[in-house]
C-alpha cells in the first residue's frame, strides 16, 4: 500500500524525522477518540436519566455492550493493521465517532441511544486503540516511552476538554447540544491530519524507527519478534492479560459513575464536571511523566505502582463530602489511570515487538474491552440495588490491589524469533 502523496513529497525535504508528524496525527486522532469515553458520557448521565427516566444500569449497559462487540472485532482488525497500517482504520474511526455522537443529539428512546452509543463505544474500544498504538509502535522503538507518553497525554487532554465542552454546550441548550459539540469537535480535530499525513511504517518512505536514516539501516534498538501464537505460549502474555482484566473494570466503572456519585455526595453538576476534568488532567501528568522515566526501570514495577494509585483513589472516593477531597482522590485515581493507559501499550510492544503487534494486541484487547464492559454494569447494578456507590468502589479498590501484585510477576519474556 503506497503512502499518501503529501508524505512522499515531504519526507525528502524535511530536516527532522517524519515520525514526529506521524505522532502529531496520532495525538489529534487520540484527542478526537474521547467522544464516547466513559468520562465524557458521565456528564450526560444525570440529564439523560432525568429526561427519559432510564436507570443508571440501563445507561451503563450501552458502555458494556459496546465493549463486548469490540471484543469480537479486535482480533480481526489486528492482522489487517499489521498488513495495511493504521491510516484507513483511524480515518474511519474518527468519522464514525463524530457522526455517531452528533446523532446522539436526536435520540428519543433507549433503543436509539443503544444503537448509536454502542457503535461509537465499539469504535472507541477496538479500532481506535489498535490504530493509535499500532501506528506509534511502528515508528518508535528506542523512543517508544517518550512517544507513547505524548500520545497518551493527547488522549488525556481530550478527556479534560470534552466533558467541559459538553457541559458548557449543555448550559446553553441542554444535553442535545452537548452531543453536537462533542461530535463536531471530534471531526474538526481528527480526520484530515490522519488522512493526509499518516504513513504505515518508516520503511515505506526510506526511514527506520526513531530516526532519519538511509533505507536498509538497522533500528537503534534490538526488538523481540514474536508471532501471535508464540506470544500466547509465554507466561508474560497471560500475566499482562490478567493485569488488564483486573484494572480496566476499575477504570471504566469508576469513570462512568464518578459524576453521579459526586453529585449524590453533594457537589454541583459543574463542580463534578471539573473534578472529572481534574482527574483527566492528572492522568495526563502521569502519562507525560512516564516518558521521562529511565528505560532501564522494569515496566512491571511502574505498572504495580500505577495500580496502587488507582486503588487508593478509588477507595478514597467513598467518603467524599467536599470538592477538596474529591479533587484529592480523583487526582490519585487519575494518576493511576494515566499510568495504566500509557504503560500497557508500551509493555505489549516491548515484550513482543512490532512485527505482529496488531495480531497480539488484538487478542489482548478483547480481554481488555470485556473487562471494561463489566465495570460500568457492575457499578450501575450495585448502585441501583443499594442506593449508593460504596459497594462498587470497595470492589474496584480490591481489584486494583490484586492487579498491583500481578504486575510484579509479569517479567519480560526471553526474545525469540517469530
């Protein structure tokens, strides 16, 4: 598959590595991705349930069903990503997200909400994740930590901005205006840069990962080369998968219900929205900071610490009564989320290489999105039966604590030839 025309014209004339342009495209697409994120949906939970009389469990079910569908499509998308690259996948993902979230402004029934949000959530959980990190890991090896931290920072920036954009639009015209603002922002930010400038691999334009170099030069870092079958025979694959299954119900379950929980604890809707943006900002801080950690530090230690922060913030939210304590524990939760979201894509690529990243990550992503699907529905059901979110927060804190232990066991596998 030939690269787009603009990169083929630009690369010979650029005084810097073209991978940084690719990274900028990934950042913009990652910002646009956050339209159907649970933190964004969180600010719509109260106004939409008030308007239609839906339960919290019914709304959470759309998040969960979208994750279930993503679990089915991700293993099929992964090999396509390895063969053809991320450009078409990400273009379709941005376009689908923008149109689906704008269409949510027109819903009149729970069925219509499910059809649109489940589709958008499926795109968020599967194609976006594979496309963003597949493109990044093709272009960066030795500088993977720095590039991943920047890309995740851009996604966290979307989580900071989009809930506030939605809340401001809702103040002027209700929740329907909020969805229009989300969809318009996603399309305006994410589509054209990816379509015009994204290239599958540096080798396609005569470069190698991380740097400007003549065609045929070796990468600056030695990469492991695992096929999907070989990766699944390692202990590391299943320990990383178990860590994923433990942390992502916490991420999705707490994020979706955070605003309703804070409102029930006495905060105003706009204060709750700013707390959500603050936890997203702390996620961005963690994501960016990870890029400056020494690469000699084992990722499993940092992943364990991220799970500890995640659990501490989750349990701390139980007793929130004021904005100050909400910011404190939401901030700790955000630091943990930023760590998890940045470290896991790095771990999969560092442990198993970029050659079959899409196929390997596609299998693991199925487990991830199923875990994300379980979190919101569990939290919604526990709240609907007990009247509070205390039970779900205790459950999620326990899962995070177990994940901290599992991370310590996930040692780097011995490199083998695919």
